[in-house]
């Protein structure tokens, strides 16, 4: 059987004698490789028994876990068979065989009835709670060395923090590592992390530390001293319109993008309430924007009767749901905006709350907001997360509309680009 070198934090986790070890480390630090090696070690300790390996979702099994498992088995020279219908690998050892089955943690209830010698959950901190972990514990009943283990990038103060860091019980052991511990990572991979994340997220996603990501202010990077300044509308640049189609009010943040810093300059905000009857709020707010900031056609020779294309001047980032939801019975909100001469920049579906909030916090490094945008500033300062989650608290109906609009735009133009990770083996 072949072998390959592992890093110190990987070896400490793989060789741990604790019943419930956890490896918490930054992106690209080799967590999934360590996860697979730990599983193979436990499989060898439990001949003819079963080890369950889980990812939070099925696509993560297909895209992350299976390729890493098969690559590792081949590099180590294992002989194995795979049954796709059962998602089961039967691995041959000198003293027989053992099984590794792959499952999604989001469907943990389907683990009921299994008899396991061990189980592991990769990227466990992405789970909302510890229910999958508890289900795994309840299935440990058939083996020589019963164990449960996890690997993950930290995602704030959730159940992983509670079980392995804050109040660990007997048998729980925490191993931590950094992205930079992996000496085989390309430098541009590491550089991309520093470019895309603020200091708080760097501490979590690179250094592997538990950082408060679930409690308190949502847009924690906003600072009145740094981010509020006088901003004037520049008629020579396109108007960028971040829009949220709330029934009442409909809200938008107006900004412009510059090549030099601060790149994002917010110069106005508009919120309209329904006036009753058949009021087409999307049409009304579009007309108000054009009336307040009229397009100045640079082509003075163009006949006035000829229709002018303004889609390059009024650039709108609407709520993606606006293509389906209607404030009018005739057309979608997106159709109304196009009819009003707005160019739309919108993703097919709403962005991830976590990713788009991270993008806004990162963007605060190069954003200024005019002091007259009082409601937008209020949103940035007062919108909070639901306690213990990464979800936005929307219990106050007067908040979140303007910041929701703004994060659609920022996520489109300045998204947090998650690194494309692959298996880097020593």
C-alpha cells in the first residue's frame, strides 16, 4: 500500500484517539483529504463494518467528497468496488473488507435504521443545527472502534463551536489549522482570499478561527466616520439603481461606480408607498427617477422625435423575484422597468444571503454614502441577524428594504468570489 505525507494539523486529526475529533480549518487547508483519510483509518479498524460519510447537500457529495475519496483510494493503491445505487464503496483490506457509504446531512432522517461503526460530516458548520450529528451518534452500534468526526471551515458561533470549543464534553477534541499551513497551495489562491474577504472573514476562512458571524449587526463593516461623506450626482456617468420590490414601500438606492476609490458612491435613496387603487408603483418610481435625474443626450443632432436608448444610462439591479411577482396585473416588474428604458442587470435567482452580505461588508472598503440617505444609513446600522443564524432579521417591517436592494447590486458587480478548491496533497 502506498502512502503520502500529510500536514501537522491533518495528522493530528487523523491519528486522534478521541472518540469525537473535529478538524476546523481555513479554506484549502486539506480538510476533505484529512476527512477521507480518517474514514479509511476507521474502516480498517472495523472490518466488515460500515462507515458513513456525509456532506451538507448531495451536490457536495458529487462535486467534493466522491472525487477526493476516489483519488485518495487510487493514490493509496486500494482495491475497491462502487455501487452507485447504494452510493457504497466496498474497500478490500488484508483482513477482509469494509464499507463506506455516502449520504447528505440534510436528509439525516434517512439514516434511521443504519448500524454504523463510524460516521463523519464534512463542512459540518454549514448545517443549521446539530440534528444530523445527533442522528449519527444514535447509529453508532456495530463496530470495534465506534467514532464520529467532523471537518469544517468555521462559520461563527454555532453547534460546532458549542460542542468542540466552548463547552467540550469528554471525548470531544478540537484540532485547528490555517489555509497557509498548506504549503502546496498556489499563491494566487491565497491572494484571492485576501482580496475577497474583510478582516473578520479572513480570521474565519483563512486562519480557521471561530468569529462572531451570527450575532449583532448584519453590515458590521459600515462606519459613519469612514463611509458617510458628501456625494454629488455625476451626469456624465450612468445611474445605478438598486431596487427592492417590496409591496409597500418600494425602495431603491441610487449610486454610481467610479474607476478610482471610492468606487461605489451612493448619492440618493427613494422609497414610495402605495397611493391606493391601481397604483403601479414600479412604473411610478421609474418615472420619478427619470424626472429627478433626466438623461442628457450627448448627441445634440439627434431629432427629438426619435426614441433614445437609455438602457446604458439607467442601469437597474432589481430583486430577481420581480420577473415573476407582479405589482400590476399586466406585466412583471422587470417588464415595466424595461418599458421605462431601464437596462437590467439581474441574476436568475436571488443571491445567497451569506454571500451577498459578505459582499456588502467587503464593499464598505470602497463605498461612500451621502448623508442625506438617512434611511439607507439607518438600515446599514440597524439591520441585524436572527440570533444564532446567518439569516437577516426581518421582524422590523421598516428595515431591510434598502439594504436588500443594495446587496443585490453589490453581489452582481462586486461578488465575493469563493475560491475554486481542489485536492492539494502533500
